[in-house]
C-alpha cells in the first residue's frame, strides 16, 4: 500500500494501538434474514473477531490536550437498542478503560461482516441472556484495548495516501425493464438496461510511525459489503479481517484497522462464495 503524502508532526501528535478478541460464543448467532428477522447459532469459528484500536493524542489550536480512540470492530453493526443506548455504552467502555478516554472521545466503527453476530437488533437475539453476557465482554475488551493503546502513546509521524482498486465492488441494483432489482441473481441480458450505479473504488490509507520509522498503526478505508461468507454458520471477519491479518503480518508490531466506506449498494461480484474469495479480495486491496 503506497502512502504518497507525508506530514511530519513530531511531538505534536502521539499514537498507540492495541487489539483484543471479541469472538462470540456460538449461541450468539448470525443474521439469516433481515426481512424475516431470523437468526441462527454459529457452528464453529473460522477466524476470530477482533476489536482494533488506535489512540491519538494531540493539542488543539488553543494548546489544549485532546485524545481520541478509533475503534474498528469485526462486527455486522451496533444499534442503540442492542447495546442499551450509545451514550451509556460508551460510558461503560470508558469505565472499562479506567477513564483514560472520555465517552465522547471514543469513535466506534463496524466492518459490517455478515458472519459476525446479529448485533443490530434486527432480530430478537439481543434480548437473549447469552447476547447480554457477550456484549459485556465486548465492552470490557474494547476498554482494555483503549487503555493499552493509551499506555503505549508515543510521538509519531502521520502520513496518508490513496489509490484505486477497480473491479472489487459492483453496484448491486441493476436498472432493468422490470424496475430496480438486486444483482444476485443477475437479471437476464434481455431485461438489463444499465449497470451504471455508483461505486467507490478508492482505497485510502493513513499511517502512524514512531521516531525510528517503525509503523505503530495503519488505517485502511475502502468500500464494499463483506458478504463473501454471508449465511455461512462459521464466525468470520470476512475480507476486512483477512486484510488486517495480512497487514499485521507484513508490518510486525503494528496494528491495522479497516474502516468501511459507504457500502450501502456496493457488493462484491459474488456473494456467499466462501473464504477463498475473502482472501482474494483482501489480497487485491493489500496490493493497491
């Protein structure tokens, strides 16, 4: 991943990073149908789900110290209903982090993996005891990661860049003679009018390096639904988790975060096609 623009901020910006496991018990299952409000338990774990955190500390123009924690979660979604309200949820996370961050300084983002628990209150899963116990663990693990990241804060150099990864996403609503329909299955050629829906193929990267040039954290933003393993009863972070694993391996000691873009109608070209496609997509992003 090429980073083309660099901003040296010396001691005016500090960064630290950490990771924690948030893999659910198998009974805290996955979404099978949003229309029917149906979920089912997982059968196994293909790849763990993680909470990845980068903590940043800097000064405002007035010289006031400021902190923020960016938290990337290998989860489908989080809703206020599922977590008991976001203000309360972040207050609990801040407490679990020993108050090294205020609740309003915590930014939560979900990768939107469809083989993570149904944590958006689309079904009644969030009402189960198992879900509540797991969510308490999620709070604790995020808090611990934030505390560790803050304890590791060190002066850093920030850099950013962007590239393109064409062909990884398609607009999933094709215009047809019958109106608008989903891309899976693809409509027959005789009724297809247009494939011209919007797709964001940009790949945006931000890096934070210490005074010796070693990578502390790497943020990647790209846009596509993680649905290669959708409706597969195996816990998995789909392609975002494969990408961050690849980057962590390439940059030993660094923590990689994936932040999904506006993926509302952007799908990969295949859905529920399996882990091999998750790996392929991740490898293509890593090379961009």
